[in-house]
C-alpha cells in the first residue's frame, strides 16, 4: 500500500497463500499458518504422497504429506478429514465420504514447524478403508498428483533416504516419524543416517 496526500492506495497482485505470507513477514505482520496434514495408509499397505506440481511457488516437484490450511474455527481433526477427502476422493459431501473411507480414530503423531515458510503443522496418521485404486490421482486444485509408496520397512527406508532432497522438509519429517512408529527406532536411525548422507 502507498499513502499520498492523505489518500491510501493499494496495489493488487496475484499471489499464492505462501507468497502472500512471505510478503506479510517482510512487513513484520506475518503470522504462522496453521495446517493439518496426515500420513495416509491405504488398505493395501501403501502410503500416499502428494507430488507437488512443478509450477508451485514453494517446493515445486517435491513429495509432501496430504493436508492443508484450516478454515476459521475449524477443529484440526475436521480440517484433516476434509483435506483428505478433498484431495483423495473429491470435494463434495466430505463428511459422508470421511465416515465411509477413513478409519477411526485418527492418531496424532506430532506438531511440526517450518520456519522458512511460517507453517505450523498438526500431523496425524490416517488409515483408509479403501485401497489405492480408489484414490484419485490428481488433486481437485491441480496442484499435484498422488504417488504411492509401499509400506515395507526396507523399501520405505531406501525411498526416503534416496529421495530426501525431493521432499518438502515437513513432509519428510512426517514420513520418518511414521516409519519410526511403525518399524522401530533401529529403522529410524538407519533412515536418518541415509537421509543425512543424501543431503550432505
């Protein structure tokens, strides 16, 4: 905005949510963006990754967990159920689809912060009642496509370690936290060692 002779004018530009938050931070007015994400396991033992489109402002072409920003006053559990349904099964009638497709209860895993972008993420583990063939391949907002990772201890460790530089940082942390819970502390130590080697 600009002020001249007592008149305030604004310049309107197209921007993504992330870009707008960067601008607000530069002006000292930025605030954390609260999101809910989930590590999602299908009934046929695959984990669902969101492979982000190449034209996005932040982390283009990278793997991430499924999720997004909440609506004002929306509880985190409703936030993540709505996001899962919108991303995997389409945006209409999300509460009914959530009852049919998401096994209860959702399991809280962690809260993760991402200082470069200002995101604060509540992370859950969600198990689906359906297999990967029932999941939509592309997002309704065209921001990415779905990628399926076999939930096998050796395969998951190798995939995360080899592709660590192709993950959104909070997404990578989420998948490692899931793997540690599912496959044990030894798995986590080996995976983190492989990730460190890839990123060094």
